[in-house]
C-alpha cells in the first residue's frame, strides 16, 4: 500500500510525542486529527473513523468498509473495517456501534498497555468506555494540546493545499472587484463568486465569509443579505476558502462603483500602513503579542485605536483560526513553517468599515505572502 | 425570556425520559442534540455548547458569551456563559477549556446526583472527566438511542423547516430541468442552481447532493464534475437542501435535451411504479422492512431486482439519513409525524441510472407528500 509523505511524517511525530510523554500508544478520534495523521476524511454521513497507534507496531485506521479503498490512497498502515453500510440491516454507523465494533480489536492491539494518549477534547465517551472495557487498567492521558501545537508547523502537503486555497481566494477577489456595482445585492455578489469558484475547481467548493456592505461594514462582519449596494459604499469581503479542509482566510474592502470618498480612503491608507507594520514583525521568534502591538500601535499613533476592536490575525490550517493568536497577551511564538494571517481593520460609524487580510508563510528568511490580490479600494 | 414552543416541548420529553429511566438529570453535548432541545446552534468556529438538566430544576445552557443573546431567542431556561472571545487573551474556545470552565457550575447544579443521562455517543471525554471531578460518584447512563428515537417524531417547528427545505428543492428542480441542455458541465448546472437558491433564501444556503450524468449515473451518485453533458443522456439530481439544519432529501432524473430513449423511459416507468407501491405502504404501523419490500417487489416482478442495489428510503430531520430505515431487515415502525423519503432507483449498465425520491409526512390519514416537482424525465 502507498503511504503519502505528509501523513507518514506526522505519524512519526506522534510516535515521538508518545515516547517523550512515556505513553505506550494513542487513540485519535477527532475528525480533523484523524485526517491530519492519515490523510483520510470521510465525506459520508455518519461514518466515525479512528486511528489506533501502539508504539512500535503498525498504526491502524478503523473505518467503514465502503471507505477503506479511499483511505488506503493516503494511509499506508493497516486498515481495519466495520460494516457501515450493509443493505440487509444497516445504513448508517453511529459512534456507539463503531465503538462496540472496535472492542475486540482494541483488546488485542493494546493488550497490557497501562498508559495511552488521546485527543480527549474530541474523544467520544462511547469510545472511551470501549477502551475501559477492553483494557481495564489503562490510563488515558490528554494529548489534545500537543497535537494542536504540532499542527501549527505545516508540512509540504499542507502548504500546497493552503496555497491552493489562497490562489482561489485571489481569483475570487478579481471577480468580487468587478461585481461591486450599484444595484446588486450582497447575496447576488456572493453567489456569483461561489459559482465561479465551483467552476474553477470543477466540483463542490467550501466557501463562506463576511459579505457586508454600507453601514453593515461597521459591525465588522456577517453573512450576505438581500441588501442592495449603493455607489460609494464600502463592501467587506472576508473570504474563507478551503481545499481538502485546509483554509485560506483573507479580506479585501472594495468600494461600490470604484470611487471612494475621502473618509474611506483615509481609513484604508491607515489599514495598509498597519498591514505593513505587521509584516515587519512576522519573524521567527516574535510573539503573538508583539505582532498584535505592531498593528495596534499604527492605529494608536493615528488616533484610531478605539476603532480596532478585534485581534490582529492568527494561524490557519485545518481550522480557520488556530494558534498562534495575535492578541494582546499572546505568548505564542512564531516559528518557520507556520502559516498566519494579518487582518488590520478600522470600523468608524458614519464612515464605514475597512479591513484587509493576507496569509503568510513564516520562513527563516522572513514572511512569504501567499495572497496577492490587489489591496486597493 | 421567551421560550420557543418546540424546544420547550422537547425539554419536557427529555424530563419524561429521565424520570422513566430513573435518572436525576442529563448532560447533552452533541451539537445537533443541543440544538434539538434549545433551538440554538452556534455558527462560530470552536464554540462548544452544552445543555445541563437536573430534574425539577431550570435547565441550563452553557455557551459562549458572544452567543448568549442569540441563544436566549429560543431557549427560555437559564444561560450560563464562558468567555469564548476575550481580546486580551482568548480568541477561540476549545472543548477542554469549556469543560474546565463548566466544573464549578456542574458541582453546584448536580450536587448529590448519583445517576445522570448523557448522549454518550457524542459526549467529549473532556466533559466526562469534568463531571467525574465535580460529582465524584455519579454514574453516566447512555441515552443516545432514546434521543435518536425521540427525534424521529417531528414537532411543528421542525415540520415547518423540513417543508421549507422541500419547497426550496422543488424550486431547484424547476431550474435543473431547464438547465440540462447539451454542452453544459455537471458543475455548471450545480453552481447555477446553488446561485439561484442562495438568492431565494437571501444568504448562504447549504446545498449538496449527487450530480451525475451519462455513464456516471450507473454508479448511483457522486459530486458534480467538469463532465460535459450530451443529448439524450440521463442526469441524476439528488438534492440535499437544509433550512436551519433540517433536511429535505429528494431526487429527480432528467434527460439532457428532454428527449429520452426507449431504454431510459422503460426504467423510469418501473421506478415510478415502485414509488407508487412504496407510497401505498407508508402507513402508521408498517415496518421499514415492509416498505422496502413494497418497492423491491415491483423491481423483482419486472425482472430488475439486481439493478436496485440500495435502500428504499429513510427518515430525515437533523440528519439526512436517520431512522426509520427502509432496508430488508428493518423492524423500525412508522408512526404519525415521522418524515421519511422513498427513493426507488435502477442502474443498468449500457442504459443508465434513474432514481426518483420524494419526502413524506406520515399521518393517521396516510402519507402527505412534501416534494412536488414534476417526476417526468
């Protein structure tokens, strides 16, 4: 069986973590966590999938029979299956059934283990109970936080998917810019962009975000509505585009009809200055608090600090917002191969809201900007 | 505070269940289960929300501060909050943090309890551990199956949402039919329908399904691709439309260009006959197996049984497939206020696939068909 490079590397990291924490194995149950270590996520309704790893043994993916072939395209370990669809008697697999089905396997595989790790934030109690029945004396240590930390450093395959999402977002902005003309509704503009992205990728495309115009921009964000946009108004497009679960998170503010009034132009130029200051701070070793302050101080110096109510950015990956967080007291430290966003914004009643957000790969040589659509209004 | 009728009714049912099972309270943690009993589901990233119910006391929703106002629009019990977004130090709330934050509250609220219920299929181990720390001697009984059974009988508010989803699907079919012309791709047809549905609802609209044409129809289903459709080919549209998480699940088969050849027409007429036979069996008291057989026997009599590889339908609600299941050995029993689908289909290599699916409300007076788009090819 093939074994995709990314999942294999990440399984090795997991083995290292277990060894470091003196654990004899792990049970991984979160949907994204299983995907992270195996490259496999089911698109079917109700198909729980778990990864079992006993140190020194072949890792085992426990999934539904109908998805085994797909799973084996990325995961080279052993695949054990349960019958998720059996016309005679079963159409869907609930976690309780899957946990029961896993018991016999767990009993052999983890025989004699006394301490294993699990992503306890996600671990369903049904599976925990199955573990307790099958390995009576085992202690389950929480490794959720370790996995979350591991996830902040991106592997090559992950960077490819994030870059793809960033490219799609850039293409969406080219459309967005030409669509913000008077008379259209927010939802029409959103749905035209969605249509174009779907065509580009050739199938379903996950895609959401903030689509707010006019006075709605002062509230920072929100889903599109039937509000008709008017000449000269700002329109905030905060696009969340994913490729195989890997996010890009980007923002542009455009002006309906293309001609911005003085008030908006001033906000926009301060926001761009804050973006520039943030980029200067995107270096390995900087803390989340330092990155936040680099942006906040531009707003403060311009006398606009009170109009910047939110964080200055964050990591992206399998979650749209993950560590490092760019907030005042964040001690998260930037490291090479993290992917982060910067999102300075100002929201002034009577004038409007302006936000710009870009995605960056942190490298030893400084930040590499992944989103390139024009930032002009 | 207001208390929406549906959630209030369902909380009462939950109280009845606890009393029947001699349990002193419940901890509900599944996203859909919390929504079912409170009317509230968060759209934010990483905002775990739990329902705590001690028999004889006011139920308590434990959620993030930023969503408390929204939750109070449907849930009239007490709302306890944790700080999910606090600019200084926190942007997202992970289940481990939320479980820890809940401990103090749980300790008082469940003080002295010895047996409570939980939807253990979903219950995160982090919350279970918090329960064990806060109420040391409590036993947690699994009520997942009871809640699943409860969910099969729909309340008035749920029927409204399902009906709305069915109406949207009907509108989508009107579009789909006019769009299946030669030269278009599957994904173009999908994305045009998505655009129109988004406009109709005036914001994001969850919408997926099977979009397969030509020889792809023989494989039953799949997502849309860039395949160009050709005159005379079948196109299977299995549309999954939801309204506030409540599903419709419907299917039509149309012919590209509108003119079906004899082979397809024959399959289609047998499928319609099977649909008719299934409808005759949709009566309170019938079993899932009987419903399956009513459809299967039409295919068998026509000599096509081997070309019907799947189930004959299922319940819908918060899940796209839920009990009752229409499969050979199903002992699920039809009851008034269940909502179910029938989906006879035939897939013949060299000819093509044809499937039709409608949604029905079971009543004492027989089935009420909720999906009305034309079934002709």
